[in-house]
C-alpha cells in the first residue's frame, strides 16, 4: 500500500468512526473506539481522543503485551476486557482500573497467524462510557 492510499484509508476510517460516535451518542452509548485496518500485532498503537490502545509482540513466537488506557474523559469506575485468539476466549478482565496483561509466548506460538481480538467496556455506575475493540494478526 502506498502512503497516499494509506492516508485515504485513514481519513475514511476517521469519518466512519465519527459517524459511529454520532450514532451511538444518539442511542444512549457515550462513545465507541474503532479499530484501524487489521495488521500485525508487532506494534499496534492507537492514540485517539478516547485514549491509548496498545498491543505489542516483539517477534514471531514472542509473548504479547496489551493495554487499554482511556483518557480522563472516558475513565470510569469499572473496566472489562475479553481476549480472543482465533475466536476462542483466552482471557478476561473485570476490574476497577484500566486493563492490561500479557499473553504467553507458548499461546502466541499456538495461535501464530490468527487474529487476536481484545474488546471491552468502560462504565461509570450504570453508564457505558466507552466500548473498544482492538484486532491484529498474531506473528
């Protein structure tokens, strides 16, 4: 993909994300985060108006670290995350701080070439502040 096409795709993705945010705000959900096009888990980093969302894998067969860190506007009192490799749930978090964890090298090797999906919610009381999803391909 050339820089020009990548730039166009980013602008389209930003426009789609803005439309989704507008639709969800109108339907009672405070906000959503949209994942960029699927790429390697080597250095998945999304810095947005919602916060910082990261998945990193140093090399094929290495462990994977990840974290979802909402900014102050979307920080809540309860955070959930579900972690899927090739559609199989391999981990989950339900806690009162921003979720982060790692996936072992053995598990990363087992699912090499498959999709990793991390999805979760940030709530404050009964209010959903943010729903996020991160998707990348395990090396």
